[in-house]
């Protein structure tokens, strides 16, 4: 009996202590309040993530529009004016601390063409450098999807994020940056859109969809962009490299390769012209002497040419060979076919010799006139 009484007393003491703690946490309003006194509020905003979103000088108008679209998607962001390019990136840590931010997105432009995006955890790191490709802003797309400004998004990640270590780190960083904190003062307390992060071709593809119904019907809102990870650093905007993309090729090197391909095309075209000029015959039909050949009946003209060639062939044979006793002619077909074959062979031989001589002459001339590279 004594043991049971002791247990009951202990439980009663615990209950009284818990009730006292609850009473301490609850703010009890007085029955009468002055109009000038501020109302005490319950503390619900626990996840105090603030993201600093700004850019360095050197971005073009499309990059600026993308930055503005990202700001619209994140009610927990803070802005800052453009940073000078001459400054070191370590200054970004000081700027974010002054703005009371623990995450940062920095847009950095190169040659007014390429856009790089830094995502960092302030002040201890890690930080990631991305190359932003295939940029399509909300103004360009004009999609049918729409969502309330400031509403909280659902984050959908590809299953491949859990397979590799560097993708796992990127997933955690993206959830902390793009996830809107619960009970944030500028946010709405419900979900009506989804951010999808998909991995394809060693890149992260970002899409923003509106949730149309509970069945899973979606409509795209925008913007669209692709993140190509370059390096992951241990610190904030610096430090040791935790991971480096082995398949990354800078856009300047890609442009250089394309220009070299174009130069090779030009050289091939010049070589083809040189070969064509070397092998081109001077006259299209060397056997035809003038335009009179095409006057009259073509069949009669062809027969006349054949008869002339046969006579010339007979005369040349008579001059070269001694006279032999005449043999009886058995059929007219053999007498006709034999001179035709001889004429055709001789014509082909003469044409081949003439073409080979022309090619040699052309090549000899073109070697002298070959254009030299400046």
C-alpha cells in the first residue's frame, strides 16, 4: 500500500510540473487592454530561413528577368543591389550577415552570354557553383498555369538524388533554399504548386507546376532553367573542393570548337573547288567543232560521221599493212561491227589521254596559284 501511494504522489507531481510549464508557455491576455498596447503573439515561425538573392555586374536582361522570377517564387528572400565584379566573393558572407540571411543565391555573368549561379550556406558552407543553361523566363513562356503569390511549394526530387553522395548534398541544399518556412509572415499557409528537380544528362532540370486537382493534374507556370553543376566547395564561396564535375566543358571552349569546325568546312570547300577546276575539261564535246553540227537531221549527221571515221580507218590500215588477197565477205554484219569497235576504242583512248593531260596541266598551274594562309 505504501508503494502504491508513493507512485501516485510521483505521478501527481509530474502532472503538476507539466501543467505549470504549459501555463508558462501560454500567454494569458488581461481582461481589459488599452488600445495603445501591442497584442502579444504566439511564436510559430520557428524555421527562420532567409535567402539573399542578388547578382554581380555583367548579367544581361534575360538573366535579370530570371532572377526576378526566382524572387517571386521565394517569399522568404531578401534583395541587395548589384555587387562590383572587382570585389572578392568572400564579401558576400559579410553582406548576407548584415542582411541577417543564412542562405545566398548569387548570379554571376561572363561576357554578357554565360550565367553562373552560386548557392551557399552562410557562413560555414558548403557552396555550389552551377552553369545555368536553357533559360526561359515566365514572360517568354506565357504558360496557362497560375498560383497564388507567396504560397508554399511542394518539392519533388528525382530518385537519382539519393544514389550519389554529391546529389544528396545538392538535394539538402536545394530543399533549404527553395522550401518556404512554415508560418513565414509573407507566405500563405497552403500548397498550390510543385517544384520538380529532375536529373538528366548529368544536369538538374527545374520546372514549376500548378496543382490543378488532387488527382495529380498539373499545369506549368515557369520559369524553366537547367543547372549544370561545376564544383562543390567545403566553405562558403571558397574552400577545398569536395567534388568536381569531370564532364563539364566551359561554354567558351564549346564556342571555340564550333568555330574550328566552321573553319574546316571552309578549307574543304576550297579544296573541292581546286579539284573541280583541275579536272574540268576545256570543251564539253571535243569531237564537235562548231554549231553547224546540230543543223539538219541528227540521224543523218551521225551516219555521216561514222562513214567518215570508217573511211579514215580504212585508209590508215591500207597505208600501214601490205596488200593481201581479198577474202570473200560472208555477211554484212561482221563488216559493219568490226570498224565500229575499233573506232570506239580509239576514241576512248584519245579522250582518256586528253583528259589526263588537262588534269596534269591544271594541277601544275594551281600549285603555283594556291592561296596561302595569312
